[in-house]
C-alpha cells in the first residue's frame, strides 16, 4: 500500500495486503535504524525485537542504533497489550475503496517491494484473498500483463 504510484506501478491502493499481513509486517534493521535516527517513536512503539541473548521481547522504543546488530527478529505488536495486530496500524482509509500508507516515506522494506500482481499468476492455488487483488485482476486486461 502506498501513495500515488508511478505509471508502471499498477497498485490500485485497495489496502488488501496491509489488512491481511498486519501481524506479518516486519522491518529490516535498516528500517529501524532510520526510525531511531528520526525519533519516530510513533512507529517504533508498534514493534518489538527479540535479541540474541534473551527471550523477552524488547520494545523497539527502548533500542539504540548500537543494539541493532544483536536483534534476531522484529515483530509487530500492539503497544498496549503486547499482542499481535490483525491490520497494520499505519493503514489509512481515504475513500470508500482507497487506502494509503500513513508512513509511506519510511515504511518497511517488505512493503516497498511487495507486488502481488506480479507473481500471483504463477501460484495455481493462490489463497482466495490474493485472488481478490484488484491490480492483479486489472493487470490481466492491460498490455503489460502479457510481459509477465
Ligand atoms: S506499513 Fe504501510 S505499506 Fe506496510 S502494511 Fe502498513 S500501511 Fe501497508
């Protein structure tokens, strides 16, 4: 999910990915480094880190840049309950069928590279929610769809 796209980027901004993968959204250490540098506690508070030596998740708001080398994995968690989230908290609904990313300029790398309309055709038994991707359906009707 993102802000308006370049012409060769067929995302329809339906928000489907961001609603499905909420708990699976994880940043890279480079993403977290930028959030620490920019003091983006509004983003950091939604993530915890599991460290090399320790079993308790550490809130990313407690990390310094020097800690990042010891992180094994990051996970998105509700800052109030510590539980998993079902929908990405950064998703913003701007019209009936249109969503934008509230942290587009600094969103996780996996969100920047995720393009379901590119690879979905190669999965014969793609899950039903992926088959609902509007860009994937429209892409079949566009000239560039044949280049996949
Ligand atoms: S960070 Fe932005 S692009 Fe990534 S899942 Fe959340 S709303 Fe979507």
